[in-house]
C-alpha cells in the first residue's frame, strides 16, 4: 500500500495553515506520500477555513482533507477560547479513531502529527492504534520550554501563576513574571490550565516533537530542551526544528511553503528514498496500525 502521513490540527485557521505548510514540506522530500488532514468541528468562526481548504485541495492533490462529523459542545461559556477547542477535540476522539482505521485500509500510515492543542488524541494513536505519533508545536521553542516545564512549576507552588512574583528557573529562559505567562496558564483552577497541564504530562510519550522554529534562532533553549532539563522526571522526545513554516505574501491561495529547514524531517518518512536524510535524531522505522 502507498504510504501516508496524517495531520491533526486544532480546528482554527492559523493552526491548520501551519500544519498544511508542514505537509507541503514533507511532499518536497517524498512526493509519493499521501497527506491526510483531519478536520474537527470549528467551535467558532475564526477564518475562511472552507475557502482555504478548497484552495489547497485544488492545488495539491496529494493533500486530502477529511471532515469529521459535527459534535455539539456541552457548554457555551468559558474564560479562554482554548476551552472550546479542547472540548471539541475531546468529543472528536472516537471520530478520529474511526477515520484512522478507514485511512489504514488503503494506506500504510507512517505517522500522525498532532497539534499540541489536540494532544488528547496522542494516547489513541500510540496505545490503541500503534501509530508513531508526533506533537507539533506551532509556536517557538521558548514556549515549548515553559510548556514542558509546566508540571514541574505546578508542583513547586500552590498559587495560580498570576499570583507568583517570578519564575526564575524555567530551563533555558530568563526569569519570567508569573503574570507574564501565557493567559491560559494564569489560573490553576481554570479548565484551560487543567487541560494544558494534562497535555504537558502526556507529551513525553510522543515519538518526537516538531517545532515551528529553526535552531540558529533559539539554539540555547533548544539545547536545554534536548538535554532533558525541561522534563526532569521523564524522557524528552527527539526534537525536529522545521520552521519557519509561514504563508508569504502571494501564497495566500495555496502556494508553496516557506521553510528554511529543508532537511529536518524524521528519517522514517523518507524510508523509500535513502538519499534523503533528516538532520533530526534518528528514529525507529514506522509501524502500520493493526
């Protein structure tokens, strides 16, 4: 069977564009790949997603979109918009399971790349379907450092971060005022914080972490993460810097990707082309779902 990589973005236009750009990037290394993008229900209108999807479908036939069935939210109020996204993705988990099984009937799935906001699907891929799963960080490595270190910070204080004067010891970062942490981290009782904490705990189970940055930009913090300092009590997955993945002017209708890291892809996705090798840490070969 032909080989496929599945992308699972959070249902917002910005995260979708970033992951699709990564999909284009993979196709430049292995044009025979089939890229499958799973689209969950949009919890709110945040951009012209249908127009964008139609444009990509018409320009890149190897990128296929799968619209998951609509789910209904149980709540209409939340402090942070991420809460709505997390609820949609939680409800969509069995639908993702069905879609992955459907894709696997016709393709060998080399891996699934999961938006970090969709980490709820990580256990499904790794523990149920035995598919190599990677977490995709749409932000920078500096954010990833604080994100991976979140469980440690949670244990160090009983206060909400907004009430902490300063965090002086987040690995690889300068001292940060508690109030300057990203908004969903500020209130430890908030649903968004609870989800992020759980996802940060789950992330070390991933086969790798793909970051939308490049090493020369954040060399110090990337080395700090790779050395395992942000996850003191667990493994740190291999890191792959693939950025910057952006849409440049003139590419808004589905043109090619802009990326400076043309070789930083996992070797196993180039398994049929031995002359193409990634610069990331080596990994085991792919496993197809049962």
